[in-house]
């Protein structure tokens, strides 16, 4: 089963997204957005920028 982005409203009425793995585990969360369109833009940004993202350890 493939992962999915879920878009939802939080308790303060802001839009947020979370990325869930195929097993349903939450593996990433987005910030709070004022509009649904802004939230969807955030999802698209993650989708387009993450494939080549580096892993950086700040120990």
C-alpha cells in the first residue's frame, strides 16, 4: 500500500497536512496554514523538493 498525504483542520481551524506510510504510521507533518490552498501548495512543495533532499545529521 502506498503512502498518502492527509489534509485536515486542526483544533484552531488551521489547515495542516500529514504524510502517512502505507501502514498508516505518520512519518511527517506540515505547519499550520490559513487556507486549504496554502496547505495543498505545501504538500506539492514537499512532493517536488523531497526526492533529492539530503539527510543531514546535526549531532
